[in-house]
C-alpha cells in the first residue's frame, strides 16, 4: 500500500486484472427493491441482481444498504442500514479523520443450512475509523492520478440467531442465540477528482494480508507537459510530453498563432519573449500548462537606413531573418550590411 505522508508516489501500475467488472449506476426507482431504500438517490449493480443503495449530495456519499443474494444461497435479502454508513466525505483534505457506525439486521431462510433450522437472523454492527493519511500520485494500470489516500479500519461484530421450525400444536419457538464473531479489517482507498468513488482500493483481512485490489477504468485526467527544440532562424519544434493519454491539444505560441496538432512546428518572426500555453484534454477532463517567457527570440534589428541617399548602386542588407534590398549609398554610421 506504500507509505503515508505528503507527496507520495503509490506504485500500483504493475497489477494485472483477474476479473473485469462493469458497474451500472442508475436511479433507485429503476431497481426492484427501491421501496426498501426510500432515502437513496443512487444505486449501483454489477450483475442486475444485487444492488448497493446510496445517498449522495455535495457533502457526503452515504451507503444506505444493499439487496440481493447476500448470503450466496439464492435467496434475495434486503438489508437497509440503520444507521447509514458514510462512504466518503466532501471535501476531504490531508489529515482529516472521522468515525462512523452502521448496522443492519436481516432474516434468511435457515433450511438451506439445516433441516432443524427454520430461520437465521444476522445482526451486523460496524465501526469505521477513517484517516486521510497521504497525498501524491497514484499509478494504476490506467494512468497517473493526483490523489488522496484514506486508510479505513473497521471493527465489526456479527451475531447469529436461529429459530427452529414450528411444530403444531406448539407455539412458534423464540430466537436462540447461536454465536458472535468479531473481525478487524483495513482498507486503503485513493480518491481523485476523476470521480466521487475511489479510483483504487486495496483491502486487507484480519491477519493484515492483502486481499483484493481493484481500480477504476475511468481515464485519468491528462497532465500537460511539453519541450521544444530550436531549429534556428526563429523556428521551433514543440513536443507534447503530457501523460494520461490526451486526445486533443490546443497550443498558443504567444504571438497570436495557435495549433491543434500534438507536436507542432512554429516560426517566430519578431524579437521578444513569448509565453507558450498547452491545453490537453480527454473524455474525463483537461489540464493547462502555461510557461511564461518560455521562448526568447533575438534575431537582430537590421541596418540603419535613415541616412541612405538615392543612387544607381544597389546594396543588400542581411541580419538574421531581415532581408532588405534598397537603392542608395549607405552613409550611416552603423554596420549590419554587406
């Protein structure tokens, strides 16, 4: 997971995908369990069967619950969180931390596990401790992201209760406590301006062993960069060195001329200091690099012509890019002609 602290580089780009998952984001009203999650305004699914429900606003991304085959038995279980779980807070800054609790209480068919069990009740209670412990660059197989790292430690308690089948004419049995289990897990998430959700996530189990690493396929916003080579006589070749796969380029050479080429060539014709600007973009955003007085042109000022007098003789004065042909005898005191 790398080190905590400022200006870190987290090298996660050597990971190779094992499974690629497409997540669909939709309004809860388009899901079959919307009635059980009335406070949600967002839902996500990977398979169209299981759904996560969320509530998002300008300040928070909150998980309100989940529905689907949560126990892997084929039974659809709806698990609203009460209280909800804060997934992300906005804005988040380096050094921020917060504590949150959440819980859910669900009942499932117990006959899947034993003919002596009619129902199973699972009560889950969790406490999370979030700390934004670093900032820097996260390198994933997709690109480089300017990001914050959040360390989440979760302490959870699961208690399981069972109920035996009803035997007529006896009254329904009460719930019987089966057992309780505690766990502690750690998750590192990397947040970036590319999205409200994390751009990468690494989970560890209770033995502090890396468990699952996931990353987004959303393109990283390009970071503009460029160099130039001097071709002489005011000509320059500009080379785009931007990262994160830009698809468009907008150059401003500072003399009123522009280009949309990735690697343009431009010639300056007037002495001066020129500020060069490059704007790069892809489907997810743009970045601008402005380098003030990046190019200096000093081609010369040419000959002094003020004291030339008419004559049938012709002289050609050359200095840098200036090429002036005139008739007359040069009686000025300056040079710069031949």
